């Protein structure tokens, strides 16, 4: 039997918004006899629930997401309410009326329908589930308005790991909140990487092989977005669960692989003075890790190619504005050419 995954498309929230949603949960919990309350890390806004999907269906969902145009828009949460249910109600935080949100959800519905899916026919009511099977004496009410700018959508996998309901992202697309900025190489970037590495190493030293500075900021002279890319190399995925736990304790939350096998993304959720950075955990056998290192080493050894790459990135940033997906796609052919030459 072909394996399947339980999937849904969602907008995920930053730690500040999740914290405020948790405060609403706490108020609800304090006035409830019982309830099954959503874990803070699982709080999200569902756009479409897909259910069990095989490999081909997952690819079709990715295509449907790619074909749904949208720009960053504001999500404002301003009330709580419930869906009546026997055995306890489903309580949620409601989102104020938003045309961009409804347009995005409608386009996803149309694209998925064209791909053979049968999305829910009932009217879309955007909400964030706070708890299920809740018995409470609290009433639906307006709340202080809060929220954030939504600039990406994620395809989420739902599964139980060790008895815990866990959501992880297996594909993502979106746009930057501001225009993409590519700047001239800064000789301080290697030191910025070393600061982050020195912070991480004591917490996971017994679980890792090395921490690599990769991406454009790792190549002397190469123009880049001022964001450090680093790969934490581990011997195998056997140690990955322990890595997740330890990184979580120091403010890095596991995001999933965004649909790229061989790397697991982590997001910093603690304020600090580190340079902005993207962090991935990869096993030593990862093709993605090998690709990152091969491209870095090739560009370091070929300054003329690095200059050409820098010029391409500056041109793409000007051309695509805040469309990070188009910006990345615009570099694809050049990167493949470099990797091919590095292998020859």
C-alpha cells in the first residue's frame, strides 16, 4: 500500500502571537470544567484541510499553493467563540474580516478543486482552535485586537510522535514583508557566524559532527542578503530527536523540512543580538548538506564566478521585489551550472 500523510494548509504564527493566543486559552481554561486545549506550538490558522494524501496528491497541493497569488497582509484576532458539539464545544479565536485572507483561501480552493480535490463545501470561517471538548461558563466575546503580518503559507503534516500531536511543515511558499535586499560582502560575516556557532556548540557538542557556515555570506567578496546560513551536521537522524529537545531549550523551534529532504529547519524564537540567521540540521549523508558545501567551496575557489553570482542576485532582487520564491527560482539555473562544474 502506498504511504500517505495527513495534510492541511495553514498560516503559522510567530511566538508573540502564539503567546497572546495562549493567554486567551488560560482565561478559557480558568472558567472551564474540562477541555482538551491546543498545544501552543500547534496554534495555527487553517486554510484548507486535505486529509490523507499520497505522493502525487502532495505534489498537486504544492502546485496549487504555487499558483495562488498573494501579497503579505494583516491578520487581526479580535474575538473568541465556539462551535457547538456534544460532549463539549470547540472554542476558537476569531479573525476579523480580511479580504486578502478570503481571496487567498478562495484561490486555494479553486486550484485544489481543479486538481481533483474536494475541499469542504461549507462557508470558510477563519479561526484558530483553542480547545476541543470544552465545558465552560464563559461567553463568546470581543477581545483586545492583536495579530501579525502573514507573508507565507505552509503545507503541514499532522502525526502523533510519542503520543503527542505534532505538526511539521513539509512545503512553504510566500513573500518577504519588505523588498529583498542584497548588499556588498561584509568581512564581519565570518565572525558573526562564529558567535552563533560558539553559542550552539556547548549545548549539542556530543550530538554533532560540525557546524558549517554555508550560503553566500560564507564566500569572501560575494554580495548577499545579510543573513547567515548555517548547517549543523549530525552523524545520523538517530540523534535528531535529542537535537530538537536541546535546541528548543535554547530558543530554536523545529519548523520541518519545507519539502526539502535531508535538512530540517529551525527558527530562532528568543531575542538576542545575533546576526539574522537561517539554521538547518542535516545528517552527514544528506545530499542537501553536500550540495551546500560543494557550492560554497566552488565559489570560494572561483572569484569570477562569485562575482557573476553576486550580480545575478542583485538583479533578481531588483526584478522581483519581495517575491522570495521568484528570487530563489531565478538563481536555480546558475547554481546548477556551478554544481555541475564543481563535479567535473
